[in-house]
């Protein structure tokens, strides 16, 4: 039996395509501005059209009654636009506040970015490969970006094809979070081979195996002390260098490189103690040691305080308030309740980002309270010479103090941690107690 040919004559191709193809296409999605004016364009157009009709009637028939009707239409149009604007901002503030309460940071920052006034983007100069000259022409900038991505994405890596498949996946070993026992110490000593050269600590194995119970007990106490304070002796700098080298080797096997210009070293020393510098190198490049480092919106410092982090959040809140000044806080069309809602949803949420993890002192709380009072007095038009108390300002704005808000956030976070499994590190740290030491 011969198979039937699927080839169709050319004359029947167009009719078949017209029966199968679409009549119309959806097209591309047009980007809409997130603004109260664009989202309520139809309602605003109806209000303006009603006002325009009364104006035409007044021009054709200039009577006192038509003039009164035209004034009423103007007032109705202005009132309607103010209501539309207030309703939009209240709804947007409630949406952003909901994202902040749920700690949905991705949607929170996306919604916050939408309500900010549009920013102007400009293309600046770009340095060449050697960094000697700066290119400002479009062709030179595009050519430089092309060469940059060619070198970045076409990196020749000696990565075996089955490297990921061969990587073992081990289960979580919860027993490793327990302190070492004397049996673990004896087992580790037995696993070491005799007759080997001593490690960089210059302690031969024979001294550990034949040192007797006194040396054994002292070493065990030292190990438990290291486990307790989570600090290794100064010789551990070599281990840190070995770890950095291992990471760099693994990255190269997977076709990646460590950006040594952006990799920093930060030493957190105990209060009143200055630790020596640890010169960690990667590919013969010494990592820069810094006193503070920005990480995930927070600032890590070498001192056990959050002063720098609080100062950074105050600057971010100042910036958020300034970007909304013209559109919200200085807008006479918005009610005071709407302005307070936007202030709490955007500015205050920006100010208290990650406040659950802060170790606050009284001076830090005073700085946060000072910012809140200053901005609320600006919104409420309360001059400092009026001698209005802080409590009166909070009552007039119907908001709580920063300290009370932080306590509320911490209680909510404590509830989340309490419902975690017992082996989770946040729960272990929450219920843990220090055996000794003083507050820094």
C-alpha cells in the first residue's frame, strides 16, 4: 500500500491558511504608568467633559443661572478629582503596607518603585580596557560592552561534563551541631597516621597519643572552649587562607571567577581588643580589610553595634520622603489621613527595615524617634516654636512611636521563630543564654 502524499497544491494553500490562521492578533502589552491619573483616565475625562459642557452653555447663554451651574460644575470636577487621587493613594498605601507586614520584600520594593516619581536615565562615560581613557561616544561604549561580555561569558573552563552529577548530595547531619565529646577526640587521634611530619602548629602526633590523661584533658577543654566562644586561635588564619583557596579552586572548575576587587575581609573583634590583620589572598591578590560592609540592605561592622545600620536606614528614609514630597506630602489635594498612610507604608517601613535583628541602645532609639517626629511635624505643619509635645504629635497623627513599632515587629518575629523546628538556628539562638561575659 503506497502512503498518501501530504503535499497540497499551491492553489489550496491560501484558503486553508485563512481557515487556520487568526483573524486578528493581540499585539504587544503596552506599559502603563502607575499613577492615579492614568488609572482613572475614564472617570477624570467624564468630570472634565461635564465641566466643559456647562462652559459652552454659559458662553452661548450668559445668564446668572448658567453661571451658577458652571461654577458648581467646576467645584464638582475639582472635588471628584481630589477624591479619585485620595482613593488611589490610600489603596496603594494599604497595598504596600500589606507587603511590608507580610515581609514580601520583592513586591514591597516593586510597588514602592512604582509610586516614586519617574527618574531620568543617562549614559555616562565608560573607560577602556586599560582604564586610561574614557569613551563618551555611543559606538565606543557599545564596542566596550561587547568586548566585556565576550570575555566574561566566553570563559574557557575545564569543567567535566559529569561534575555536577558526580557531586554527592548528603543528608543534613544534625549531630554536627552538638559539642564534641571525649569519644570524638579519641577517635580523631586514632585516625591520624603516626610517623608523619608535624602540621604548622609544630605538635607531633606522638605527643598527642602518649601525652597522658593530663594533656588529653587540657586539649579537650581547649576544644570545648573554642566550640563555646566560636573563636579559633590566631593560627586559624592559615585555615582561612586554605578555605579561600579551596573556594577559588572550586569556582574555577565550574567556570567562575572570584571578583577580588569586590571581595572584602571584615574582622569582628571582641570589645576592647584589637586583632591583628589577616592577609588573605586569592590568586596572589590580597583582599582588602574593611571596617564595614553592606550586605542585603544592612551594614555589617567590625564593632558589635548597629549604629551604622541605623544611620543608613535613616538616610534611606530621608531619600524616600524626599522623592514623595511633591507628589504626596506637599500635595494640597490629598487629605492628611492619606499622607499619614503613605508615610507609614513607605517611609516608616524603609526606616525600620530588619529592625528585628537590631541590638539597640537608647541613643539609637532617640535617633529614630527624632526622625519620625521631624517628618510628622512637617506633614502636620506643626512648627517647633509651638511647644507641641511628642505625645501630642503622635496622637494628632494617630500613629505609634518608633520604639513601640519595633517591639511589635520583634514580637511578631518571635512568634515566627517559636513555631520553627527545634533544630533551626534562629530558634536555638533565641532560647540560648550566655554562660559568662558582659554586654558590650
